[in-house]
């Protein structure tokens, strides 16, 4: 578990952009069980690819004309129970940090795992997500 003072700026980077932090398994269940609309879930992390690629890419992607109805995040290594619950909703994808999942009507329709994030620029991640938003978001 990482010290909260160390990760707070990393979490706030998404919160400032409109993401709601889910910190308990109950919050995760309530939010990810939504059966209507679209939701984007970011499993945040302290790693370099989260800082350089995932968070900036997500923030760019949600600036477009089409974006998810809901924006959520859990922080791996901090909110461990919430992250474990979130990963249940991502099955059959294996645990990955960072990871970005787009849900439509309660089902995962687009997924970026760590191996899709590492080595790719924030712009590439933004373009990938923007394309998914065009296909799945109203």
C-alpha cells in the first residue's frame, strides 16, 4: 500500500478532470452496475506509464465531443478492496495497472490493459479512446 500523501496528487489529476474516485467495494458496485449509459473506469497507478501515458491520454480523450456519461477511477495499491471489486467487473481481463475500461449498459465494450499503454504516447491512447467513444457514446 502506498502512502496517501504520495499518491494524492496522482489521484487528484483525474479528479480535477471530472473523475469520481471510488474508494470502497460498495461504491464500485453501485457505480459499475449501472445498466444504462456509458462509464469510463481508470485503474490508476503510481507507475511511470500511468503518469506519462494513461492519465494524460484519458484527459485528452474526454475533451472531445463524444465522451462517456460517467467517469470513475480506483487507485491500485491504495484502495485495494475497491480495486479488487473493480477488477471483478473487468473479467475475463486479467488484473492490470494501469488499465482503462469503457462500459456500455453495464458491460465492458473497450479495454486498454497495461500492455496497451506502455510504450505508447498519451496522444495514441487519447486517439484510441476517442475512437471507442465515437462508437459507443452518445
